[in-house]
């Protein structure tokens, strides 16, 4: 990859995130700690500490077999692991592994395989020994930004491309064949959202978080630039923009879908929203929204045990609250 282009792409990501952050800081603090129903203040506590002073975490996932937590580093490309019963993570994949300088979306599948996105591809590792199993490449390396990833119950992987407004699709057969050969394969387009994503400046971060329902019937992805949410239907290839009521644009980074509830974290405003989805998943209403500077520019959220856990990236922060950490959150 051309170094000049790589630097320009990284700068575009940083500027896009910084611009979102600048908008977010203007929100009044009095907006922060209660939702429209007058719910109690948000409680944010450190749950898991991450090592080092350059982590700037981006995404996280739990191993469904063990409960171990994996966290990616946007700034170095490292991946950290925290066993289910531990409050401190350690390095699982060091920075620079397989030449990676950034790590973004991540998942762990039911076979105990760790998926890690970088700008141009997705690499799969064995969690038992950190061995590389396969690599799935962008069809346009140097022009993509592979942001988030989700795995559906049938074993299909979906990956968002934040610069090209695409969602790539990897069928289970392609995944298993590539892993069996220890080789590489090229991502193919599952959904093209170029014509439905709102106009935006060149190089802006658009498609970000992506989540499927429990059956894999639908996925929802977020356009971070406009705040729009889109329903994707794998069976038909259909794309539909959700009608959202009861709040301002979501501008989501990470998503979490639980039954009829969609959770979204907002990096720029230090916020979390909880939305209630319609039965056909074509509309949503904002049931609750809170912001709190203690969220420290959140980029991902998961359900870990009975608790909601949020990743505090601190990307763009003037001063750092070390150690970097995953927070346990209640009150929404």
C-alpha cells in the first residue's frame, strides 16, 4: 500500500472522528445524566483495565464458549484479552502482528476463532494459540476502511466499509474453505449503500456499527456521518432506512441488538441510546438517551453477564485517564 495514501487515509479517519467529537462537546452538561423520563443518573465504573498508554481501544467481543473478552487497539493494531474472571487484560496479539498498525472491528465465533479487522482486510486467529488461520482481503486495498464486523447464526460474516458505503459478505462455505487451506480470499459485496447514504464530505466515516438479530433475518448498520440507521435483509439483498422518532439523529458507532431493543453508543457526544424497534424493523423510537463525559468517547458496547459494558476509546481526548478501560454501565 502506498504510504502517502495510508497516511492520508489515517488522517481522514482522525479528522472525521475529531469533527464528530467537536460537535459532541458543545452539548450542555445538563443534558447528561438523565433521560427524558427522569431516570436516575448514569453509573459508569471501570470494569477491565487495558495495558499501556497507547491502546485507544476501538472494538471488543466475548468468546461465547469461555466468556473471555478481546479488545482491539485502533492506534497500534494490538489485541488484548481479559479472561472472564479477570479485571485486567493482557496482550494477546502484539502491535505489528501480521504487519497490522490498526485494529478495528472484532468478533469471536462459536469455534473459538478471533476475527480482527484492519483497513484493508480481516484476519482470523485461533484463540487457543494465536495462530493465524485465514485472511480476507478488501477488493480495493488502499481505498477501504473495514470498520465493524458481525457474524450471523448461519456462519456468514458481514463487514462494513466506512469509506465506500459497502457491506461485504462472506458465506460460511467460503470462510471454512479458506480456513481449511490456511489461505486468503477476497471479500465480495453483500450490500451497496452508496445511493442511500446521505451526501457527505469525501473521506468521511460513514457506515460503522453492524448487528444482526438473533435469527440472522435482518441486520442493522449505522451511518455515523448522518446519524441514519439502515435495515439490511440478507434473503433479498434489500436495504431500507429506518424511521427514527423520539430523539435527534443517532450518529452511532457501536451497536448492540437485544430482542426488540437496539443499543447505540455515540462517540462524539459521550452518549448511549436505547431504541425500541418495530416488529418489521423498519422504524425505531428512542426510549432512553443519556450522555456522560465518564464514557470517554465510547466506540463499542456489549452485554457481559448481566451488565452492559462500554469501551472508552479516549480518542481525541486532550488528557488521558489511564489505564484505558472497559466500563460497566447502568442507569439506562
